C-alpha cells in the first residue's frame, strides 16, 4: 500500500502536508533524518505514522513537559492507548511500574533528564527501539535560541541504547544549527528534509505606537476590526491580564487571558473554549499555543516582540493552518528593545548568583548529584528564577565529575556565551522590526533562503490592504444566558430528541 | 460605604472571634490548617463552616484587607494583630448581610476533604457521559490527573449500564439534588463541560453571574455542599452521585499522627506511655487527644477528666463568656489546662454558648 493509503487508514487525512511524506520516506528507508518543517505542518505525524509501520517502539525525547503532556493527551484522544510520558510528573511508584512494563508501549515520550538515568537506560536497552526521535532538535545546538545543556548528552545516550535510527525534528534551524545537530547526535550520514520557513498565507505587518496606552487602544481596535479567532501575545502575565480586562470593558466579549500563572482547570478550559470557538481572542504569554491544533486562527498580534525571530515565526505560525489568508501584526513602541534585552538577560543567571551557589556548595560539601534535594534552599539563597535554576541544574548535572573552581568558571563562561547569543538574537529581531525592505525577505535571509514568489498580501513594506482581514460576520452570536439551569443541564447530558 | 462580599465574611468572622484571636487565625481557618489550635478554635467559635473554604488566601492579602477595614473604621485594633469590629462595622455588616447573606449550607469542616475530589470526578463524569451519548470519542478531558481519569473510567464501567441510561440517570440525579432552596444551581451548571460545550472558568462564571469572584466562590460552595447534604442523606436515591464520594472521605479523618495516637489509646495505653513509645512530647499527645475529641463524636473523656471536674469546668465556662482558658483556670484551680481544653472541646458547641 502507498504511504497515502496508510495516512488515510490511520489518521483519516487525505493528503500529507509539506515535508511529511519526504521525511517519512527517508525514515522508512532507514536513513537518519534531520527534518526542518515549518510550524503547523504536523511534525508529530512524521514519527507517528512510521510508528505503525515499524516493528518496535518509538522513543521521543522532548524538552518541554507541557508539550509532552499535550502530545500524549492528543494521541490518547485519538484513541492510541500504547503511549506514555516518562517525566517528573510521574510519582516514583508510577515510574517504577511504567519501567517494568515498557514493552507494552508503542510510543514512549521521555525528558532528557529521565533518559540520562541509569535505571531508565537499563530498561530501554531491553527494548527494541525502531526510531529515536529528538523533538525540538535545535535545543541541542549552542547556536540555537533555546539551547538546553541537558540535550548535549543525547549523542552519548543514543550510543548507549544501541544507536537506533534517528529522526531530529525542528521548526527553525539555520544551516549551521543543522550541522551542529548532526554532530552532537553523532550521526555519520544523514538526510535533510528542509522546507522553507515561509508561510505565504500569513501577511507580516509592523505597526508603530508612541505610548503604551496608544498600543493598548490600537490592539483593541484591531481585535474588533479583524476577523477572528486570534491570539495576542504578551511577554508579561500581568499585562496579558490587564489587556484582556481592558478589551472586555471595551466591548470585546469573548476574550480571556492565558498564562502559566493560572490553575490547571482554568488553563484546560480556556484552551478548549478557544478551540471550540467559544472564545474569539486569547491574550496569552508564550505558554499558550504549544501543542494546540486549531486550524482557523486568523490573526496573531504581538503586543511585545519575541526575543528572537525563531519564536516569532513559531507564534505567527499558529495562524492559517487551514491554508486561508491570515495576518500577523507586531505593534512596536519605543522602549520595547530595552524590555527585550532585559528579559533575555533575566533568563540567565548572573555571575554573582553563580559565585554564591559555588560558595554554598563548597561550604556544605555538596556534589552535583545532591542538587535536587537542595533545590528550594539554593533557589532562595541565590535568588534564582525557575528558568535560571533549570539552566544551572541542567549544566551541572551534565558534568561527569566535580571540580568546583573549574566548573564555576566554565559555567560562567557558558552563560556569557549564551548571553552573547541571546543578545544577538534580540538585535536580529529589532532589525527585523525596523527593516525598510520587504519583511518576508528579511526573515528568509535570516534562514539563508531566497525569496521566491511574493504573495499578494506580503508585508507592511510591500503594502497590505487590511480590509482583506476584516470581520465578515459583525454581530457575533453571543452566548445566551439561559435562566433555566435544568435545561442547560439537559442539553449537556441528554440527546436533543430526549429533551421535552 | 459598602463592603465587598469577602469583607463581609471576614467582618463576620472577626466579630465572632471578638479580638480574642489574631487575624492570622482566620488565615489558618481559610487555609484549613490541620493543627489542634485551628481545629479547636473553629469549634469553639462555631466557625467550622469556614474551615478550608478559601485556600487561595495569602497572609498578605488578609493583612491588606484588615488594614483597609481599619482605615475605614470598620474595625479597630485591640492588641497586636488583634482587632474588634466597631459599632459602625457592625451596622455595615448587618446591612450587607441583609442584601447578601452568608452561605448557610456551606460546611467546610464536614466537606473539606470531599469537595475537591467530588467536583473533579463530577465534572469529568459529566463530560464523559455527554460525549458518550453523542458518540464522540476524541476530546480532551477537563481533568488531567491520572488518578481522577482512571477512577472515573473504572466507575463508569462498574455501573454496567448503557450510555444513554447512564447519562439520563446522571441528569435525573443532578437535576434533583441541585434543586435546593436558597442555593444557586446555575452557578454550578455554568462550570460543567459537555459535548462541544466547554464549561466556564471561575472568573468567567462569576462575571456571567454578575458576582465578585469571592462571592461566586462562596455561593458555589454553598450550592455544592447543599447538594452533598442531599446526596449523602438519601444515598439510595442518588446512587451515582453518592458513589462519587469515597467512603474514606465521608468522615472527617484525623491527621496522620493523631490517628496513630488514637490507635494506641484504643489499645489501652496511657498518654505517658504513648509519648514515650512515639518519642513525642506529652503536650503533643495532649493536642492529639483534643483533636480526637473534636473529630470523633462520643469519645469518652472520663479517663482524663473526672466527671466531677468536668462539671466544675463547664460551670466556670458558662459564667465566663470570654472563653479564655486562663480565666477558667482561675476559677477551677485544681484543673489543668489540658483538662479544660478537653472539656471545652467536648461540650464547646452545645453547652457552652
């Protein structure tokens, strides 16, 4: 049977999205593969389909717990029961149970730190692993915008489980990053499936606002004018909340804020309301959108610019998944640069925090293996944020032996290098915002691509008629407040013909 | 000037504790701190319904609120961290309660262990049933705890009835159990998720109902607890709903450590022996006994306080409305503090006030 037949049989899709078929074919001919596919093209299908055709388990390394959780839930929702996530969400008992019955699972998602544990490796070695998948593979490269020290060991770990056939997936990786991925994963030979980062159906617009207030007002104006649904991205939870409240006060009814500070029930509900069409707009931080499959997002507005073009592409890429014209608008106001630099710097620990940490380790004669036990103390004493601590912990736990003075020095150096990379990324983002040439070509150049055909609705430099994105149906069908709760209850639980 | 709903609740509680306890005792009460002090005070002042009903409260937010009440002359400082309600505060409270009364069915002490798991299971059960009758098998569950998912799955298969009957029965039970005077079932129904209809978050439901979030929260608990009363009273009429409350959660359990002490008491050990065996202070064991008396009705304290002395202590307590152990002790000089606390714990609610 042809691949398409399987696609239809297993997933009920008629056609592959760009790059999927090439990637799957490459994997099925047993070539190590690095696939760079734009966001919204369904990267997970590239290992799910081979999973059904290959004999043995698919091991997927994924850096983000939330992403992993989303993927597992979606696969379960599709009816796949042989799927498990091995990560720190599991209790020790659940972990032990899962490890003894690993052969029951077809798809095993795992965090890099779990993969590094000896007893986990031992269990994995007993399995037949038909495909080793590294998701968000750009995290392995120091040139990537989201470098994760614990990804550095993946090459070594891959050797320990018998060098299985490998698929590295990423949405955004320039040429040097792809070469770095292959090297770090110890691949001698590999195929690359590289698709353009360009999304011709999304127009790229930059607007200017002089003040915060003006920006807020313009955002509301846009949200009211544009055909929804849409996402507005913020780099602060608080401002996301404020903006959502401001929109509600100003006549945008179906809008909610979404960020990591909400409780889990609210997060699930808001996400599902948006997918189900009960919300038109979500005011979100970057926590929103990962793993969300919503086809008809029509606009993405950036209230704050992301810290790198890669994130920008990922976020605007949540629009237009159904292939229909959509728009991405970034509103810039003076001072946004400083905020971006501050945020980039704040993600990394500083020299003083590191020195304090090592002084503490010395005084208390602690080894890196014991870090986890002291997490709370160390975070408090050194004033780490969660992200800063993650970086420190990942780095130290990836070291095989301990030499406090040397390691302190090398960690500080690593951080300085990271900061230089990050600042460079922010500068590129700022250049993009201010560029006076076609925005699309600026982005393509950043990924060593040549612009091909310019779409009709290209960017604010080439000129975009915003009426193209105007709201079609004006009066939105407002959710009616039914006064009769029993009727509401009946409509949830009874089929309509049974409601009298 | 008016007060918010939450302020009226806090004012009411401050009025009840009469400046005899610090404002932080309310924090512990809202948080549901399982310490003998908090549990005992909750019984003593008859504010057990408020036990653990507002776990999201922080020390700072409570401090801020009390400060604001003080700035508005609704309360005044009585001692360090202790306030009493002013006359103006009393009037304001009365006016506010006339318009927005306190939740009468809410019972934090009785249901603090039950509420959360019950609500988690209920929301998931409703969602699953709704999708079952619509033959939809692909949807994201509103709960992501593995335990809850597994529990509900088992529960449904244990019923052994077809999907239509199951959903209809759930509807009948809910429609009847929620139908309770002086509660607001719509506040609960708004939150439920079903087939192609995602429930509202707390914030959205409050806004939809036109209530401030804390008012919504208390009304919601009030309705839920009234429903639990109905369901557990006539469990045979509500087999599906009562089954969502696990057996172990129906009674107020003891804290783990107290439970151990209780086991040893039942085996006949004296408090000294228990303290020695468990390597704990005698005073800790005494705290445990007070907690046992509060939690287990009918626990006999005669072995620790002679019936004669119990009478004396009760008499002193009745004459003395301040409820300070010290004042009782002054009147019954041969009684220890432990003995007084035991008697107060046992008879506090009915006879004392």
